[in-house]
C-alpha cells in the first residue's frame, strides 16, 4: 500500500454556498417527509422533531469547518458513527417507522455532504466510478425511503402465494403471499443497513485497535497482535456459528459478532498502514512535543491513513454482505419474517432449477451493489495511490 | 565553438516541448528547448528542481515518464526522429546506442537479480553478444571503473554492494553495448563527498576512453564543471544560458547563472568570544547503540547560548544518532546530557513540558516533517496551544506573527495545506513550528540538504537572522561543508561514531587539519574546471 | 359415500390387473366408467401391471435426514435417515405393513391374556442374522433390554416402561408381563428403536457391527455422508428386499437433492421442496408421490394456566384459526387439515363422523364473550425447530385471530434447545408430532393425565377412564366406540389446537416401482422403501 | 540459514500457544452453547432420566475444567479421543474428511492459482486495455455473488442442462484419481470463481505498483520487451504480496468451504464441524478447530518463509 502523503489528493474547492444550499435542501426534504408521514398524534411526533433539529444543530456546529477540509472527512466519519451507534443501541425502535427512515435520510444527508465535499474529485471520476456511485446512491435512497416507496408492508400478506408478475404485484408474491417487490426493497434496507453498521463497527474496533498497536507498539502491539492472530486462526464462519448459537441470532448480536470477527482483518490493515505513518517525522515531532496518545492517533495518524481505510471499507462491506448472506443460507443470518436478500435467495433457490428467475433478483441486487462498491473502491484506490498508468 | 561544428552531430533536439499532467490537465513544462550534441562530447545540463533537466535528458532517449508526453519538436538521433519513432524502433535503440545512468543506483538496480545478470541483459537481449562474452566484458569494465574485486563483484546482489560502487557498476552497465550516448541523471547526488570524487573520476575516465558522448545532468555547477565540455543552464523549462564550461564559469552572462555561481558565498559574521557561563547544552561522554550495534563512542560536546555548533560527517558517522540521544528518542548506554547545567532525563517521555519546549528540532525532509493533513495554522498553532496555552484569537494572531517572522504572507498561507507549498516554504513552516515553542536551542538535522541551493541559502540566511534577533543556539547537523563554512561558530567533525576534531570554526578550517577533516575539505568540488584533475594529481602524489 | 365405493372398486380392479386376471382394454373401460380419465387410467394400468417385483439394480437414495453423529445404536436413532437404514439392516417383532396394518415380522404371531396384560410372542424359526447366527429368544430379550433398565439412554425407554417382566419360554417364545392391559402391545414392539440384534451372550447386544436379520447387509457406513448395503441372500421374507445394492446418501440441501434426482445421480429422494414440487412433477423421468400419515402439528395450551384454563378461551382460539389457509401456505396443500385431535385418517379408529372445525369468527367471538372477555392477548411461542414454517404459521394465525379480537403475540424462540426450553414449558407453543401407529400410544403419550409429554396438561376424567378401558379392550367395535368418544372429548375440551396433518412428499425415478399402497407411518413408505421398492 | 530456522522455530512455538488458546476458546464456546449433547441427540425424547443417563455414560457430568484438562492431557499424547455422539475414533473420523477437504482444496488451487496469477500478469501487461477491463469485470462479478448462488448456477448450467458434470460430489475411497477429480469438478469451479478475483487483482496491483519504481524505468530504458520487464523485473519483486494472497486463499479453500460442501454434498471437514456443533459433540468440534487453526498457522508460516526466500535481501545477507 503506497502512502498518499502528498496532501493534494483531497484539496478540492467546493463553493460554500452550494454546499449550504444542498444541506438545507436535504434538511427540509427530511422535515417535510416526516410531517407528511406522521399519522400518530402530535406528542409522539415530538421526538422526531427534536431529532431532526438536534441533528441540524450538529450539522451547523460543524458547519464552518466542513467545506473542503480534512475536518470535513472527520465530520462525515463522526456523523456516520453517531448514527450507527444509535441504530445499534435502539435497533428495535429503529427498524420501526419513522426512526428507520430518519436514519436512512441521515445517511442520504451524509452522502450529500460527501458529494459536496468531494465534488471536484467526482467531476474527474471515470464512468465506472460514476456508475458505482449512482448505484450506491440509488440503494441508499431506496433503503432510506423504503416505507414510502414500497407498495405494501414488509411482512404483510397481501395476495395468494407465488402470484405471477402483475400490475398489482410488480414482481409477484412469495411463498407466503407477500409482495416480492416490497420484500426486495425492505430486504435491501435490512441487508444493506446491517452490513453497513457491521462494517462501521468493525472499523471502529479494528481501526482503533490497529492505531493503538501502531502508536503504542511494545506490549500493546504484542497483546493485540497475538489476540488477533488467535481469532484469525479460528475459521470465521465456524466462530460466527458458535457465537451466534450462544447469543442467539438477533440483529444486534449479528452485527456485533460479525463486526468483531471482521475487525481482525481491519486491525491488520490499520496497523500496517499506521506503521508506515508512525515512522514519519511529523509523528516523531508530535511525540517529542509531548502530545498524548489520543492526539497522535486522531490528529497525526488517522487523517493520513483514511484513504486506504476507506477503500478497505468498501471491500469489507462487500465481504460482510456476502458473509451475511452465507449465514442466512445456513439459517443463522437475519431471521424471518424480516426480509433479507440472502435468505430470499435461499428460500427460493429451488425455483432456479425450473427456470424461474425470481430468486435471481435478490442475488442480482447483491451483485450489483458489490460491483458498484468495488468500482468506487477501485477509483478511490487509484486516486489515493496516485497511480497514473 | 568553431571546433565543435566540424565534429558530426549525434543528437539534435529542436524546439523540444514536453507536457506534464497534473489533475488531468496537461501543462507544458519544457518550452521549446534546442539541444545539440556532438559525438564524444559531454554536455552538462544544470538547473534547480523544476528546471526540466531530467525530462530533457530522458527525452534524448525518446522517453517520457508516466504523466509526461513529448508534445512538440524533433529529436534527431543520427537520422532517426525519436519523437516520432515507433515503440519498437525506440526499444532497439535504448540500451544499445543510448544508455542511461540513474540518480540512485540502489533504486535503479533490480534487487532481485545479480549485478552481472543485469549487466548482461542489454547486450544479450539486443543480440549484440552472447552471454559468456558479455560476462567477461563486464569484468573488464568493472576493472576499468576501479571496482574492487572486478571478477567477483558482479555476482553479488545490489544490496550487498556499497552506493559508490553501485553507481560505477551502473556506469559499466550503461557502457555494456558501447553506446554512442549516455545520459547521466545526477549520478553522484546521493553520494557522500568523498565517494563522489571516486565516481566522478571513474565516469570521466570511461567516457573519455570510449569517446562516448554524454549528457550530464546535475544541480551542482561545481560538479558539472569537472565533467562537461559545454554547459546549458536551464530554468523553468527554458534555456537560460549555454556555453563552453570554462567560459561560463569565468564569465557568466546571465544573473541567474551568476546566482548559481555565487551560491556558496554566504558567510556568517565572525562571532564574539565564547561566553564563560555554563553551556546551554552539555553532552558528556555519550555512547549509544542500536540494539547491539554501537553507533556513538564517548562523544562530548558543549553548545553555548546564541552560538551555532555544526556537527559534520558523512553518512554513518553517527551525527543524526547524536541528535536522537539529545532529544531523548534514544537512550545512551553511557554518559549524560545536561541542559543549562541540570541533567535531563534520557527518555523524552520522562522530560517535562518545559524541558521539551526549550529544545526544538527541525528535520531534513520537510515533506515528512509536517503532517500533510493539517493546515499551516494548525501546524504552527498546535505548539502555541500545547506549550503556551494560547487559544482562539490569541493563537491565530501569534501564528500570523510567526508567519511574518519566517517571511511568508500570513493572509496567503494561514489556511494552506503542506501539499500546496514548495519545499522551501515547507521548511520555513517547520522553522516557524519550532519557533512557536519559544525555544532556546534548535537542532537542525540536515535542514538544507533536500533543498535547491538557492532556496537552501535563503533558509540559512533566515536561520541566521532569527539567531541574531532571538538569541537562539543551533546545533547544525550536516554533511555539507559549504553549509558549515556558512553558518558555524564551532565545528565538530565526526567519523564512524567518534569525534575526530572539534573547535572554533577558524581553528578547524585552518591547517593543519586532522587527516579526515583534510579529506572532507578537499573533496568538496570547487567552481574550477581543473579542480578534479588537480586534486587527483595531488592525491596521487 | 359414492367416492368411497368407487375407491374400493378401483382397488379390486387393480388387484385383478395385478394378478393378470383382466386385459388392459377391460381395465381401461371399467376405470373410465368409474370417472377416471383415460390418461390416469392408462398410468394406473401400467403401474399396476408392472407391479410384479423384480430383483436387481443398485438403488441410490438421497435422504434429507442424516447426520454425521448418527450411530448404529438404535437407542440413539434420531432421524429418518438412520431409521430407514436401520429398517433395512434389522427387523422387529412386528411390522406395520404398507397397508398400515400390523403384521408379524420376526414373530410368527402373538397371543394375549384376556386382560391383555400378558403377551406371548412366538418367534419365527430359522431366521439367520447376517453373520449366520440363528435368531432366538435371547437375542430378542437382550435387544429389548438394551432400552430398559437404569442405565438406558434410549428414547424408547418410556415405551417399554409398562413391561414388568420379560422372559423367554424356550428358544422360540418370549413372554411379556405388563403392568396394565394393553391391547396394542404388538404395535409397541414395532417401534423403530426396538430392532432385534444378535446377543453377545452377556445380556448385551452387538449393535456396532450393524448385523441384523434385515434385507440388507451393511457394507460401508459413513454417518451423515453415505452408507452402502448389499442384499441379504438369505432374507427370510419373500417379496421384499429387491435391490442388489443400496447406496444411501445424506443430502441435507433440498436443492442439491432435487438436482441430483433430476440429473439421475440418485433414484429417490424424500422431503421434496413443497414450493416447487409442482414443477418437479413436470420433470421427465421423475415421479412425485405423497402419503398422508400420522405426522401432525399441534399448538398445545397449558389447560391449567390462565387464560387457557377456560374452555371458552380455548374454543375461541380454535375457531379463530383458518386451517385451510395454513394448509395452503405452510404445506402448499400437501396435507390435510386437523380437527383438534391427534388421530389421523391413517389410524384405525379415526372418527370421521366428528364435524370438522372451521374458521368461524362469530363462534370465536361468541366463546370469547362467554368467557367474559371482549379482547384477548396471548403469547404464542414458535421456532422453526418445531417444524419448518412454524413461525410463518404463527404469523398467519396472528393475522387471522386478530379479526376475532384476539391479539396473538408471536414470540420467536431460538431453534436450539427448543424442545428442552420451550416445549412443555411455555403455556402456548408450536409442536410437531411424528405420530404413533395406535390411538393408545398417541393418547397415552400426549394427552393422558400424568404422561411425560402431556403438553396441554390435559386432565379429563372420562378421557382417562376410557383410555385405560380401551387399552385392554379386545373387542374391536367397543374399542372403536371408545376411541371415537375420546376424539370428541379432545376436540371439544382439549387444550390442543391441531391444525394440520402433513403429507410425506417424496420423489423417485420413473424406474422405481412399489406396491399400490404405501405406508403412512413414516416418510418413504414407512421408511422401508429400500426393503419394499424395486426397479421396474 | 540460521535466521530462517530460528524464525520457523519461534513461529511454531507461538503457533502451539495459539492452538492451545484456540482450543480453550472453542471449549468455552461449546460449553456455553445452550442445550447439550443428550438433548440435541434425543430431541423430543429427552427426558431428565435419559439425559442424565447419557451424561453419566459420556462423563459429561464432570465439571468442565476436569473434562478440559483430561482432553488436553490426551491430546498431548496424540489421542484425539472419541466422538461423544458416535463413539468413533476422532482421528479416524477426521482422517478421511481432512483428506477430502485437502483434495478439494488442491483441485481448486490447481485451477485457481495458475489462472489467477497469469490473468493478473496479463492484466498488468495490458493494463487499461479492453482485456484488462473485461477480466476485471468478470472476476469482480464472480466475487460479488454469494458462493452458494454461484454453485447453484454452475449446477443448473453444467449439470442439469448440459449434463457434463455430476451435480453432487459423491466421492469415496474406492474411486480412481481422475474419477475423483471429475466428481469434484463443480465444487472446485465454484471455489475457483470465488477466489480467483482476489488473487488476480492482487497480482495485478502488486505488479503495477512496481511499475513506477526506478528499476523498472531502468529496464525500459535498457530497451527490454514489455513482457520481459513484467516477468523478469516486476514479478520477482512482487512475489511477496502474491504469495501472501495465494496462501490466504489456500487457507480459505481449506477452512472456508462449508457452504460449498453443503451444496455439493461434499464429505469434507466443514460439514462435520457444523454437524458436531449442532450436536454439541465437543471433542470433534475441538479436533476440527485445532486442525483448521493449525492449517492456518502453518500456511501463514509457509507464506512468510516463501516471502523471505523470494527476497534476496533476506536470503543473501551482506
């Protein structure tokens, strides 16, 4: 991994007014959607209002530092982390409307930030990266607004079993008479959402541990390194199977278990790239100045290892995604009646034998997203490594 | 001039234009340069970084690096226009009729193969001679280039051979097909001065022996004047001046050339008598080792307030290790460091904030010494916050003050990232960062060696001004005797971890010298085309 | 019952055809006259006529059951895969044949005392184990004792608990003395655990070798992967055990199983994917068969726990379940709906007069009101460990009951430990029963007061009296009356919702032939496919 | 080379320690699993009495630490013990399974590794060409789809429709080598598709990464052919990362093929392990995990040794 230290990688110039308008627009969009869909009484809508406005306040606090700065990276990462943590803690209430949609829209907003922040980079992106970005954006939008665009409820039985494709049921119905199109949309929301949160958690754990190991070295490096080696020596599929059987396959435990297992791989990368940075003189200068560990990690190392980490994030996201669907295949993934693409493929796999393409759809959805992510990662790596061949 | 016209022209680059790509936009970096080279002639290309000298040198092989392209002009090599030739015909010329010697031989030799394998590759692949013949030829050339053990050295891997020897081996490799033209791209820049002499003389001899034409690229006018028959001075992709070597050195026509010639003329005013007070920093009988490899033996140095002590030595002399011991990054196995009379804890983590504040450091590579992801305001502002507790407006005001002090416009640079600065500007930021701590002693570790000479001189002047204004003491670690001559009050000469000579500048620089000091001093190239000849003659005696 | 009459005549017709008494034309005309389509009649003809068993061939069977932890010890049999192999290798004293009737197997016959407490089994003579040893009473007694006694870890231990004394009477007779009368005791000894194995002489049996008296001799045994068997040339039954070789593959993944059958890598498979079985039927060279058996699902309530202690609440819940929808969605029609008692149409004394309970929201509301309630909220525990689709079934139930004002809260339980932590512990949950060959066994185990597996804590005085009486009653008609009354009691007062009886759905290559009727007590022709089927 | 020897010895010792910790973790995990062997085997028929009898017979009524220590002592004497569920010798149980797993991994690797490396080299040689993009897109797609799905598609196309290969890998000892290879073809193809992309992309990246280095520029300025530059100058220096990714994928081929085993009914270790976990058969789970962990450790060691061997700096010190 070559270290992009030239600094010119992300020095785009976005016009502040443009980004401000974009954020304001997203904010209002969010508010209007929320108001439109509040069917319950006023008092129970209050948390939603508070949420949106607290959220906007956070945005405004970070505001002045946002445009085209590395601090902007930090803001995006921080916001993402906040939402993921909230979502894991309150998964049950989050999977219910309107929280989940707010969460999704927040994601959209993060994307908007990122788009504004990196606009000048985006303009130069190749077609494949644009394709990937658009695919990802569509997925996020669909996931975010699932309750609005889905014609039926996630688990509602709305017709006969295995209906043909029709106007009412765009992609027919499934084995219980639930609308396939709706299930596909919700499946995307659940699978993508869980995979995303898992990956973020894996990066928080593994990244932090890797940074610690690189920054402190000595016994800390040894302890963490040996622990990770040991964890990696146990086949992750088997380990996941064991732990999930012990703690039960609820969504939070699924997220935590896979995240911990995946964190081992993130640790290795984070440690390796951090090691490259730690030996540089500005880190030595900071430690000679007497800076604390946290400053060195956060301000000196982290900004410099973000590009490879972000690229790895994309790849790991795909792996988590496939891992989840593999677990679903063995019946240990996301549990029914929650829709998820892995188990949708699994449930309808026999149909392929008979030339019915319905089970191909969720698989194609998985493939399309992973391809999209990989395209973006390719572009990002290409940029970050400064390779121009 | 008239003499050279009679010889036949080997290479004629006419109206050469080269573009480079940055951020997907093509920008011209060489603006229509004409270069004519005759058979057997050595042409020196000189200029600072960004002058386009390497790019032109490579263009002489019809080659443009990734991200560059030849966009105009003709490159006539004999009768072939290299600018228009096909890849295959270029490939046939390269290595056989035009060869290249790169700046860093250590990087340009493939670490996976033995030297002689790499030597034989070009003649065998070009079908010039069979492998066995190439091997014996290699051994012969190794001998002519005064390599030790010419019969065996080729069977070593690159990492098993020293830098100066590698550079000679690379010259041998370039000679393998007896090319008409060799492009030397700063072949001695990465070498120590004492080694440089050996390589320079070896290259000159071999080129003369085979009557090979050469383009010799360097930033050092003194070096090129030993090698070249004719010199072209380049700046920003344009030709500044061209002429016969001797004439150019003796009578430069352009201001820029004169600046380059006078670059080593800066001298610090001779300072006062040493103050009798206790030294600011006393290094007492320090020995240190990396693991089991001893690096420093019993080193003692005193540094007084407002004085500059230059520690000079070649690579491996332990001068940087000394700095690490003083800053507390490496604990000495013996000896102590006293600051203002009081012993300092050997481990920097055990030193208190004030001890750290008073001793600051400036590094060799400004690229890696400042965090590319922090703004100038943060880089300079952080020590202000950390040591002095300045916040908000106070901090910003002080940052601006410091920027002014290092002669950068605060409005322009306050919010910049290091990626948007030139090398010299980065080094100034490093100085400002050190100054922000309001130190008493600054350790300058090779602070000018990564910079162009004119820029380096500015930095030295700045440091001198700051010393005069703020009463700082400097410990100046360098391999460059010119720098030492310029800034030092006292000189410490180091060789393989030991101090061989130390004392006031006048005393050390005035004969009689210690033998090693003598060697060092005599090895610094001078702006005299006959210097190398004289020196070799002198040494032969 | 015109339909029933027709069925009997078709059976007769098939019998005639099988014995070559009538021509194809005659058969066809007769059959079409009975309302059978020409195509169906033609198939029926070819199947019937070909039905004369042939020897030979290598049968490869892909089973959805089977685990690497399976052993040859019948005490540990835990799934259909190993049961099937066990039936192939070994025999029992009695056997439920493909008609569902009990016939002697290793016994020649049996006699009971008048109160049905003492049973004497007369053993078949000259039956040899695969190792050449002749089977005698010692083998039988040791084999049964394998499951009895303090140290037994056999799942069949409770079955044999009523045996007070077990002794040999000469070499060919075994005498059972029971704690109470049991008219169906011969059924008990047909249980798949109670295989007869050679005695080692010290009271223990040799189960490791896999030696038995069965139609097939074990060749290789790799549990959970594949086992191979060779035909027993000295098999004592005639007309059974037709294949020269049998390869028994465990193929856990239903898609893999189906593909293997489609590509001809196996000749038969069980547990078809119900979702696509209609498509599988269209495949050339593949035949799908299904049999209604005793396998059923129950949703037992603890009748001693509020609110289930009120029979009106129980009835309200029974009426608020739409069994037809469940049959259609969970079993995709491959089964029959249940009538809130565990007796299947495959059982001898099924009460066909008892009116079928239907989805009736008015009645549900009526009973709810009678119980003094306007709304009801209850927890229903479910996991797919109970049966595949149990959670879906619970969700469907919830939606249906909501219309009667009953709020069923579906509690998803973990699959692991479902049988130890949920079943019999949670007041209302989803359960699966493999079914029992006799009414007595079924009732005694699942509904008798004090039974270990009385999952609804059912205690009805009349029911318990009838159970004991009927068990010892040797008069057929009286017995039928008793059992039918018990079904009524369970239907009206019981705490168990019995929504469905599931069919066994399996598929085989066209080349495979079998008797016209297949057993419904287990999957794959009573898990005796390898013994009963043949290549046509 | 004494250094290499010392490194290997050190790593092996560390590996043993890791194995010990792995066994401890696995033991604890299995102990923590809800339910126990008796309940898992008896299912609905688990009465307190039969469960107790089961536990008594298998020694499961002893406290966990005693059982662990007993197991540890046995394992140190090379005795893996017997499966609790089937009472079979674990070494015998594992032997054929491990053999099968290694066989599948070997067949898959024999296809995947040369394919991936040559594709990677070609892609690096013709980078940014149509070929490069096509290879990239195809391999990317193949890793973007869940592996069981790849497996199903292969079955439908190559087995059900074309009938070229059997849809299940019914292999046993009696088969000839080629017959075994034939029956293993589909799972091997599936695994190939799954892991080729990773290796190919790493090979390509490692080579391209080096193309900017001075010695490659030197090689170009020596007038060498592009193919020779890639093979002779870039590849030897890119070996370390390539070896690493190949070994990583080998480890995956051995330990990560549970899904493929399930789909193709392949009698490998994965299924055994999954079954044993379901049945709480601790000794088998332990043994399988140890074999897997040892495989992982040894392969990593192999990667490091090979990396050192491929690096002349380390192989020929000054």
